[in-house]
C-alpha cells in the first residue's frame, strides 16, 4: 500500500505521476470515494500524465471515454455510477473491455466489483477538508482464489 496526501490542487500533477508510477504494471485501476471527493479530477490528471492533452470530463452519461496514448495504448475511463445492475454492465460490454489489454480507470468500482479481474489496483480517496485528500493505493491480487 502507498499513501499520498493532496493539500491543494497544485499537488495533483505530482500525485498523479506517483499513482501512475505505482500502477504502471496493472491494467485495471478501481477508484473508491464519496461523491465529490475528486475521482474524476484525479483520473483527468493521470490521463494528462499519460499524454492525453485534453481529457474529457467524467463519462457519467456515456459510461466510458476512450483515449489512445502513444506510451500506454488504449485507455478506458469508466463512470459506472448510473448503472442499475451488474447485468447492465455485462450488456454494455464492460467485462470484455476489462480483458482487452487496455488500461481501465473505473469510477464507482464498488457498483461492479464482482466483474473486476482478480488482480487490480484499488485507489481510495479520503476527504479530510475542502482541499485536503488522502490517496491510498492498494494492490489487490488473487482475491477470488
């Protein structure tokens, strides 16, 4: 586990780089936090660190935004908050995207946790104040075995 602290938005680029360095060999990164904690903001900053010039906002209504990067290949940014069931996720093809070899960032991963592969990174964002966040990065390995 790695723990990082964000005291202001000025810390975001360095924290995004640290998150990306830590999760570099994983393809699935699941984000857990309350509404308004900064999941989308952190993912957008990580995407910038990956070479995406202008990342879209949260894919709340479209479910997934897709990016092509020179170094990391295809990247999916999911927001599954509005899904009503696991079946909705399966019908949308999310599970296939998880196993496509693309990097996947998932907001509200608790909604579809049963579909996540055995090995992924869990990123927890804890809100301490209006500007301060604690980021915990946890490697999850072989959770089903």
